[in-house]
C-alpha cells in the first residue's frame, strides 16, 4: 500500500514520541501492516525515504501548523471538525482528516479523558504543603492516623465520555482530565436517592481496601510531590 508523506511522517512522529506499534494502530491512521512496515523501514534506514511528492502540495505551512497546535492546546476537547473551522478562519482550508494528521505529527493523540477531581490553585498549593510536611512518614506512621473526609455531591446530568488530545505522559495534565463523580453510574434522580447512593458506596468500602490505601500513602505523597501538586495516577 502506498502512503502519503503526511501519514508516514505522522507515524514516525508518534514512534519517536514513544508510542508502540499497537498504540499507533489504535489511532487508525493507516492499516496495521503499513504502520509496522514504515516503522521497520525507519529503524533500518534512519529515514522515511519518501520521494518528492508528485501530487498536491501540503495545504499548510509550518507556521500554520503551529497555530493549529496552539488552538488545540487551548481546548483539548475540541473535535477535528471544530478545529478545521477555526483553522479555516486563519486562512487554511483543510478537512478534519488533515487536522488529525497535523496533530498526530506533534504526538497529539485523541484519548478518553481521565476522571479526576477538579483542582484549584489553592488545592494544588495545599497538596504540596501537606506532602512536604509528611513526606518522611512511613506506612506504619499512617496506620496510626484516623482518616476523615468531607466532600460535596451534586446531581449532574449524564457524564458520558469525553475525548481529549494529549501527548505521551500527559494523561493527568490539568487540561486533559474531567471531573470525577462516583455516583454517575447509578444516576440518582433526586437528593434522597443521592444520599442513599452515597451511603451505599460508603459502607461498601472494605477493610482490606482501607488497609491498602494506608500502605500506599508514602507512594502517594511521593507522586504528588513529583507532579508538583498536580493530578497523578492515584
């Protein structure tokens, strides 16, 4: 199968950014066999070795490509069609497919947004202060603590799934997450039902889970410090 220069460049850009062949296949940018062949040729020859294109010239300049990236980073959940419309206002007439290719070249891949609590600047600062204060504590130290929690719950509409474009390593970037709501799946229809669901979830927390959470506290503290108070895998 003959692939265009843009597709080959996008595949190699993803490869250089640490994506595996399986990850790139998931983007559906090209057939599986084509993707692996392009990666193999690149490893063996050190280049894509694409002949000078005889077809249509590239629709956008490097400057316009950088503009598209800035537009996407401003709103990670913007769709390819929405980006194409905004890009057109800047003088670039391109399809949603071309938009996806340009973003893939920069390693920006569409992924489902991770669900995490929203963090304000104050939350981030307070997390850092707390973790620095207790950074030397062991799991045994945490086992002597009585934990309490306080949270507000609201009745929301269906949360659904949200897609965002992110690079490798940006899963928990503040702009790539969506609010986490534990009761979404049960969809309470009023405040009484909401309270009932909350109480049900609370009593479902096992002692084994609580113990694992206590033992993981040193790792959690270290991870939050590493992420400078921002979202992390925990």
